């Protein structure tokens, strides 16, 4: 079976990851692309041998089996539209900003019988299985720490030589304005209409745009969603994203510590997961985004000494697509990519905002 893809939204993540992956993977075919920028759409369609369509045309196309939603902003509304058009959907994060959006998408997916998957690529990283295999021999988990150093996008994608993003054409202004208004309503529902602009930006861009990946990874590792009890922000009133230091509890009673820092002058993204147990430690250096074949590394320290078990050569983005295709073909969906998980993540991230208001 060949899965025929339509990619909706041709920004950085599509150009850096999704288009080249779909084009090269066996069993996947890039049938069509769509974007509000017709010039970019035509250029990429020609480069990949796909058809350039309007967003409405892509959703109506009978030769498209699945839609990858990678539009700007939250993605649940576009996912619902695609599901109602009869397409399976892989939706990038942030999936949604409000619980109502998630519930609607889940209901439509169930009603249509189509597969809906959220783009939490880190849950597909081979390091997850390596950690799960290592932990039973290391006693009880006492502390889980995740540290993120997040630079701007430009140096991370410099090796790809992508054309700089262009503003939406004037003809798209009504669609952009309507989507922006809907996003503001979703933010009102999530954090309150009276939340100051800085906290709305924090929730939308940092928490739902980046930290949500760490929450999905915690769930994939079997720790559930964190129950935050303390949050400290450094630089919360500035224009740049603040530094976040947060603590909470995980399933099983372990403590969780998150430190997330915006590092605009740093060229590389860095993320480390450190799991401390009563008999040892597991450290994961998570693969950076925007590099298709980059893999995470795992270091295990325990009664037998320190070793680095292999985590596999295929990247998380590739395994995400393979998981999606398998689910469309009738296999069990990946449990931690389901949209229901996005609801748990939203609840945890709303608690972060509550603690700093």
C-alpha cells in the first residue's frame, strides 16, 4: 500500500523535514502540496514532482489519502476540516490551545473512523525503548530532569539553505485574520481573556510550541503528565521568551524538574533528559530538530558500570511517518501520539500559567 500525502503548509518544518522524508520513504508518495503563498507552492511542487493546489483543493482531492497539517498556529481546526473531507491526518504541534478544540477533533476522528495523530515526534525516538529497557534494573526512579537550550531557528536550518519565509500574500489576509481571531478565542478559553500579553505569548509560543514536546516525552517514558507545583520565570516582562524553572511530581512519586532557556546567540538546540534512580542514572542527549538522520544518545550508569546502548539509526521523524502509515493500514496507533494525550498536556501547561499569574 502506498500512502498518498497532501502537505498543507509549506513553512520551515515542512521544507526541512516532512517533504524530503515523504519523498524518499518507500510506501509514501507526495501527491500534492498547498500553501497560502502560491509562488512557494508552485516552486516546491515542481521540486518534488507533486501537484500545487489551494488548501481547499487539496482537501477535496480524491488522490490524497492523508493530510499533514503544518500551517502556522494551532492545528486542530485544520485537522477537523481535513477529517470531515475524508482524510487521515497527521497534525503538527501545537495541536490546540484549548480543551474544546481537542475534544472536537477527537469526536470527529471517532465519528469518521479516520486516523488522527499528533506530531509529537520525540515519542517515536528509539531512545524511548532503550530507556524503558534500562530502568527496571536500576531501582526506583527518584528524579527526572529535562533541560532545554532553545536557539532561534536560523542557525538550526542554515545547512538546508532554505529561502527566507515570505509574508502571506494580500489575497490571503482575510483567512489569516480569521485564523488569528480564532486563536485569540482559544487563548481566552485556555488562560483567560484577562491574562496579560506576556503570559498569552508564553502559553502559545513557549509552552504549547516547545515545552509540550517534553511533556509528550515524559508520557512516552511512562511517567505520565507532570503535576506542577512551582514555576519561576526569569525575564517574564521582556519581549524575548523567559527562562523557565518548574518543578512537579510524576506518576510513581518521582520529582520532576524542567529548566528551559531561550539562547538566541547559541547555534545549536540542546536537550538533555536525566533520570536518577536509587541504583544509577540514565541520561539522554536528545537529537536536535531539523536534521533527518540525527539520533539521540543514551548513557546508562548502574551496578554494571557505565555504557551507551545503541538507539538505532533511523530518526524520530521517519519513525513517526512509519507509525502513522501502519495505523492507517490497520495496526494499533501509537499510544502517545493520540490527540487525547494533547488534552493531558494542555491541562499541565495551563497549570504552569496558573502558578505564575
